């Protein structure tokens, strides 16, 4: 019997409104998809020093095709699984080039968080673990741009005369607490890493394997409300940075709770029962958890070609076909 969530927050955008919005953009999106395919083809013809443009093009195509499928009413859960593979490829390549020194500069936390929860939600556990391992290396190297900022703010906060507003990380700490729980770790050393985390997200992640079904249902209800609270489907130009508090800042992400699917998938993997809850976020097509992981993954030909081209391009990508296609 489903548990009705107390004081459920209404999603920031209705599914019908999302469809209308996507329909108005379909011509432009199709144009941008064709442009992105040309960028990949250009890179195949004349590979530059890095494959960044081709990988960014793939990222755009994947997200855009989800929107088109929704607008045409042909979206299916298999697209979540396909998108997770591309999320893995994008974040893996970003992390890899930073770790091997071929790319300089800091790395952002946000893309890693979404890549991990997308992979977990799709049952791509090996991919999620690879991204987790890369992120821990980057954290230990203090390569994430937010680490020094948090350290400075925490130091300033020690003086009671200073007013310092610290906006915590949410999805990033949630993703890594989930991975830690899966590995049997009680908690993550955020203090050592100088990352300030949202305690509600940390608590929910650490309760992923609870055997108390009342607590499990409460955690899902809390995650639903948190998702709505930190959603902004149509951010203004000065609101796009997730550090001002929004995590889900696109119309699709605002009602596509892959982080909740990730939480449920880990319970499913462990053989624990899944709580059934009633919440407006879950009571719409993009809020439906797919319990069955595909036994056979279907990938778009352009994505298969990209992975193969990357594997041939540089030794650092040689293992990509196995990671993406054989042992996700």
C-alpha cells in the first residue's frame, strides 16, 4: 500500500506544460542536433588536440533527443539507460584529461554528480564506480574549483563578525554518499575535502539500505520535496549557476528525478523492498521508476561510432568500448 507523503511540494512545471514548451522548440532543436552531428563529423575528419568539441556535441544530442522524444510522445525508459551511457562518457573524459595532466584548470562538481546518479539509476554500476574513483582522486588532489572557495568561507565564518553565506553541495554529496554506502563506508570525509554538504541529502543517502520501510518511505518523500525545492526549470541568465542553490535547472530535469531512481536502484540491487509513495513528482510520466534493467543495451549508431573513434584516437580512451558496451 502506497504511503501518502505529508505536505508534498508540487513540481515547478507540469508535464503538459513541459510538452508544450518542447513542441515550440522542436525546429530549433532539430537544427542544433544536425549542427552537433556536423561537429562530430568534422572532428572525425580532422581530429584536433582534444576531442572536447565532439564530446560536447554528443552531450547536447543526447539531451536534445530526450526532449524531442517527449514532444513527439515517443519517450520510453530505455532513453534513460542510453543517456546514462553518454553521461558516463562525458564525465569520464573530463576527469581523465584532468587526472593525466593533459587539461589544466579546475573541474566542476555538478557534472560528476549527475553522471553518477544517472548511471546508478540505469544500473550502470561499474560506470558509476569508475566516476566515483576518479572523483575521489580529484578531491584528494583538490582539483575541484569549489574546494578552495569552501575552505576560505569556512575560515571566514570562524570570526563571528563575518557574515558568510555558504550554499552547500547537494547532488554531489548525495551521489558520493550513495557510492560510499554501496562500498560499506559509513560516511565520507567531507571535512578533509573541504566540501560543505546539505545534511538532508546526506541523511537520505545514508539511509538507502534501511530495513525500516517507514523510514524508507519518509526518505523518498523527502527526496521528492528536495527535488522540487531546488528546481528552477526556466532560470534567468544570472541563475544558471547551481551554486546559487538550484540543482535541477532545465525543464526536463525539474521533473525527472534520476537521483531518486538511483536511490531505489541501490535498494533493488541489494534485494531490499522498494517503498511505494504518493507524491506529485512521481505521479507523472517522467517520475516513473523502471524496475527492469535491460539485458541488451541498444545504442544509437552515432554514439557507437563516437566511442570507437575515441578509442582509436588516443591510448587513454582505448578501454572505452569495454567500459561502455561490455561491462557498464
